[in-house]
């Protein structure tokens, strides 16, 4: 209760009318103000003027913050529009170049009407980028299982080096098949003739791989023959020859299939066209995002003199309302004071009048200045 009474002694906008009546009766009984008091000498009226003036300044500051935010938003809008317009122009140039590259590679891939069908086939990719590495990996694993046991036994089963060598030798025919497949596919494309030394190089690789396959087949057959006990599929004395042919043809099958896969997958023209098409799509997506962002900034309106005028008119109305409320509070105090007095002082006494609340609105000139093509103006107000 004591805290409530203490708070009631403080004049605020929330309790000012109640306090005006209470203070007016109290001061009137004490015959305050006296005849000698002048304008703005009554403490309550001074406090009321201070409260309403402070509230007016808060309203002005709030309006300024709102207008400043709009100015910064407009400046950012103009900067972003200029930046995005420049980026879109540059993006359109890059996109035009990317489309030209895509068209060039597409024409190169399709060839010309009088071209030999074999040459066009040389640039065609028949196996996709997903299937090819998967199947090639499976073939390499199968080749490793065929050759690894023989090489581990040859170099020693207790050595880690023998297993590493076995894996490397198992991958060798499949990797060689990949190279040979590329060579054979390139031979078909007469638009890209190969040098003779390159042909000899590929031929040497082919001979070495075939030699390795034969050697591995003989080695694997010899080791397998010793592990077989009851092998009655063929007649006695022909087991080793059978195993040699079996392992050689088995590895040749791996090699041939891998070569065919490489042959059908390899196509520089198709790969170049794919990358060019992907690049063009990425650039189009980026251009679309930039245009969307540009439209969003263009949809925002820049601050104008009319908007500033409207904000100031609204602020002026708010301050006029505060002025009226201030005058009402002083009037309540004056009426309560006069009715509680016993002397001759009436409501026309200067001390019981509401001093003028001066509010300067000439704080928005910089906002007008920031708006181009708007003449400078000065707005002041006295209430």
C-alpha cells in the first residue's frame, strides 16, 4: 500500500488526469499558486508539460527510425537492382557462350549427312556412366579371384606383398581392356586420325596383356592340377592341357568383355556435349535465381516525398492529440484548484495557464534531401 501511494506521487501519462484532480485540490487548499506566481510556476503543470513534451519527442524519434529504415531500404534496393542487372547481363553473355558450345558439340556428335555411319558410331556412347564403372569393377573382382590364389602360392602365402601383387595383376587385364577399348573406338573416328607411334604403343600393350594372360593361365593351371584329386571329366593325361585352356580362355573372356564395354562407353564428343549441357543448365538456374531476386527488389517501393509527407502528417496529428490531452490535464488541475481555494484567485491567473508546448519538426530535412528530385523544404511546428 505504501509503494502504491509513493508511485501515485509521480506524474506519468497514465495517471496524469487522476493526479491533476488530486494535486489541484491539494494545492488549492494550500492556496497555491499565490497571486505573485507567474507562468509555468506550478510544479504539476511543469511536470505535465515535461511528460507530454517527452512523449512528443519519443513519437518524433519513432517516426525518424521508421523513415531512416525506409531510406536505407530504398538505397539497398537501388544498389541491389544495379548489381543484379549487371550480373544478369554478364550471366546472359556466359549463357550465350555455353549454348554455343553445347550446339557445337551436339553438331559434332551428330556429324554431317554425307558422313560414313561408322564415323558417327565412333562418337556414340552406348553404355552410360553409371553402368560402366559398376560392371568393370565386377569384372576386375572376378579376375582377382581367378589369379590371386596362384600368385599368393607363387610368392609365398605368408607375405602381404604377394597379395598386393595378386590384386594388381588381377586388375591389370581389365585396366588394359579399358585402354584397348578406347584405342579401337578411336580408330573408327576418321575425323581424329591417330599417329603411327600411338598405334604401335597400343599394339605393344595388347601383346603384353595377352602374354600375361597366357602366363597366368599356365601358372594357375599348374597350381590347380596339384590340388585336384578326382578329376574325371576328361581322360587321364589331358587334365593339365584342359586347365591351361580353361584359365586362358576364362581370362580372355574377362578381357574381351571389358574391352567391349570400354569400346561402347568411350566417346569424347558425347562427354563434351554432356558437360556443355550441364554447364548450360547450371547457368540457366543461376540466371533464373538472379532474375527472381531482381523481381523481388523491384517489387519493393522506394521511399518518396509523399510517403514522408504522410508520415509527418500522421506525426503532427499525434502531437496535436498530445497537446489537447496536455491542455485537458491542466484544465482539470485548474478546476480542482479553483474550487478548493478560499481566496479571490480565479481561472485566469497566469500560473494556472498551460504554457505553450513547442515541438520542432525540422528534423526530417535530411530525409527529404536523400530523395532525389524533391526540392528542399522546411517543416516546423509550434503547439
